C-alpha cells in the first residue's frame, strides 16, 4: 500500500472540508494510505504572487520542512501544487517536495484506468485552472473524468481563458476579476451545463460567489467530489 | 483602487465589447493558422525562441554587422541612446530634407510611438500624417493606440464613420469597405505631397543589411517609396542573424499577430533607389534605438527583448480584454507591456505587473516563448523590495499566522465571520460558505 501525504490547501481547510474528505476517499479507493499532518498551514502562494517574497519564503520554508521526505504529497489543487513545484524553486526553497495535483497522481502514479459510474446522470462543463499549465496538466483532469460513467462533459468555448480569480488579484483588481468571471460564466451557460467541475477551489469559489451575486443558477463541484460521488 | 481597475470599471460597454470580440477572434485565428502552416507549431516556437535568444546573447556583433552591411547598401545608420536623441536625429534629417509645413507620412511603428515622435515633428511645424488605417483614425481622434498591432481595437465602425464625417474625410457610412475607400482617397493625396516617409522595422537582417517590413494595407510601401527620403526606426534588439531566419519568423509573426499565413505585403528594403530604378527614395536612413534596451539586456527581464511584437499575448489575455491597452497607461500594453514598460523605464512602473491573474495564457501563445508570468512575478518582487509596489495590508500578519499551527486553526475558524463586515471580496461576489463537515475534525474522529 502506497503511503501518500495529503496537502489539504487553505480553502479546503477553511471552507470546503468535504473536498478534502472526498480526496481522502478517492486516494484510499486506489489503494493509498493517506497521512495528514495537522501542523500544515499554507504553501505561501498569496504573498508570493503579491510580490512579498520575504514573507512568502518564511511560509514556504515551513511548508517544505513539514513535507520533507520521499512519499508523494497529493493536493486537490493545481495552484498549490504549482506553487510547491515551481514557486519554491523561484524562492530558492529546496530540496524539492514530491508534490502532485490529485488527478495527475491518479493518472500518472496510481495509473487509474477505470472508475465507477455516478448514481445519476450529470452534464457538466469542465473549467481548467490556469495553474494546470505550469504543471503540464493538459487534459489530465478531463481524461480522468471521462472514465466516470453517467458523466457527460459538454464542450466549452475559450477553455484557455482564466476565471479571473488570481488570488489577491480578485480583490486588488476586483472589477477586472469580476469582468473576466462574467465572461467565463456566460461561456459555461452557453455550453448548456448546469454544473461546473474544476480542480481548484479558488476558481470555483470565485465563480460560485459571482454566479450567486448575479443570480446565475449553476452548481459547482470539485473533481475530487465528483470522483467521490461515484464510489 | 488602482488606476487599471478604475479604468476597467469606467470602460463603456461598447468599447469593452469591441476589444473582447476582436481579441477572441484573433486568438482563434492564430490557433487555426499556426496549426495549418506548421506541421508542429510547438517546435516552430522553440526554434524561434532559440534564434531570438541567440540574438540577445550576440547583440553587439550582430548589430555591428547590420551597420556595416547597411553602409554597403547605402543605408545611413544613426544611433540613438534615448528617446530625446532619437527625436533630434529624426528631426535633423527632416530639416535637411524639407521645410516646416511639408508633409511627412508615417507607416505604423511602435518605436516611433515609444519616442513620441509625432508631437516633436508637429511642434517643429511639420504636417505629420499617419497612413496605417488604424493609426490614421487614432490621429484624427487625438487618441492613442490601444493595441500594438491593431491600434483601434477599442473602436467600432460606427465610431470611425462619425469621426470621418466630422473631419470631412467622407459622408457617414456603416460599410467598412466604403470607410476604407474614404481613408484611401484622403491618404493618396498625402502620399503625393509627402517629402519624408517614416516607418518602423519588423526585422533587420545582420547578414545582408536588409530591412524587412510587413503590413496589410500598402501604406508602408507608399510611405517608404513615394517620398524622397525614408527614415526607418528600430529598437536595437530587432535584428535577426541571417536571411535564412526569415521564412520562420515571417510566418510565425503573421500567424501569431493576425492569423494570416503571410501578410498581404512583405517589404525587403535593400537601400535607396538605384539609378536604373523607376522609383524609390533617394535616401534611406536607419535609426537604431536603445532607449533602455541595453540596460534591460543586462538585467533580470532580458527575455522580454526576444519579443517580435505580434500582440498574441494581448489578444489572449483575459485582463487585457477587460480594459484594452489604454488601461495600462503606457505605449506598450498587455502582458508584454506589463514587463517591457518597467524593463525599459525602471521599476517605478512595476505596479502595472500586478494587472495580471498570472494565468499563463500569454506564455502559451508567445511565438518566442517568453516566460511572461515568471517575469511579472520577479517584477512584483523587485517592486515590493524597492517600495514601488505597496500592498494595502502588509503580509507580516499573514506570516505570523501561517507559520503557527494553533494560530492558523483559530483564524480559519473565524474566516466565515468575514461576511459580517463589508470587504473587497463581497463587493462583487457572495462570500463562500462552509460547506459540510470540517476536514480536520473528520480526519481526527475516524482515526
């Protein structure tokens, strides 16, 4: 049985505990033994993106030392995984942490080729988070979801476009962030989907908050929850 | 609120729609064309990136070779350390050629925008006429370009029609072909009268001293051949090593910029008119502009000098699409401008590097693979260190909490309380809710 260490992410820690729970269930389903170090906090991405690298380095150093070792670290976020993999390098925080975004781990390390079907048919739009670019994620997450029965992924236009979240950008450039989010929501609505699936709660939190403010009736689900719902 | 976001807030919906629609169309055309032109667009980009990197690594010998070859071809080379020097060189050349009051035609050139040449020429009494359709509209409207390739991406044809009517260019029409004909008739008379033509340069070939210009309207051809004197202005980094590099770069530029397999016109300027030739200028001058580039070359943002000004990063950028180039407050806008402007003019401009969600779409489309998000992050770091970027709330409090597990947990418990006070998040969106169970408790209790 492979030992993996869960990096929960701040958003799942603060708001979306169910996504963390689904992540554990999914990992256990593929035969992993999941460890969770309760001392974990944040990877340091917010101050890193803001440009305060001195602050970022202190948080990143702590994160790195907490996840020292060779067992894979799995996180339900491309954003946090990209920070740990690429951001730490830029900060000079070394040695490297063996971090994986959840779907990347499931496909490339656990070699998942099959998945159960959902109890009910769901027609969803998939939102690619931008940090997947930095990880070379490509269509990994959608490929995994295509293994799930009773799940239809509808074609979405302008998939290369960001949702407008961008961490602190969403508050420092609130009007810009909102405008980008509205574009994304209108593409999602045009796809015919009533549910949006994504791999980063940052994007989904922003899009959901915006959809609720604008009265756009959409459901938002993390990819871990969708995989978990099928078990 | 920062100036960028304030600009976005105040942008009228018609302008926003023009910018969005044109950018989205160009983004799609780029993908379609590059995948049709290149068997493997990815390796084409890699090859172009390598060549441009080679140029930056060998800039001095390449530019000296360019100068020598130009000299052999009869092109007079001038050097300009900064914008002021460039303006005075160009003004000097104009004064040698014609009296104040004479018509000077200009083909589209970002380098001349960068040095604010038009004002200097107008102040000296010259009648400067922009001849690129977009630039012509910008000039008539006392506006500035909002995109480095498509300067009036922020305008629609109704606005152009009203502008032409007000300026007696033609009667109001909503047909793009008729508007174009009106501009063409007006500009033809200007070309006949012009005594000097000023252009930019897309590529200058070090091996042969040939200047390469691309365009779609024919105005560059007229600007560089009809007047007696042609002055070309180029940033020092625009050199390419050899003629053999051109097929790749011409296709990559046309595909990335406008989704074309090739631009309608491609000019190879070898020098002034030969005695037996029927037309062409008597003099060709090349002004090579530093204006911060050599400093940038020696600094942490040197990769941005690989840029070939295709504008693909502007088109794909979700942030650019919200504001147009005007939101950036600089001649160079979009992801490229957010790095190039501070790279050329100093970290005082670093705050513009914050106008990005760091989504990385720019790097994905860049024909020379400039790691723009990484450069933006470095700029933010330098800006914070040198205090040209100051966040409203210092990050020290966050560090104190995020480096102590017990403080972290206590703070997270309190996060949902944030909805009770007005905050910048909830100005535009509903606050997130705690959804279902708490992970830490669940994990503890199942053990």
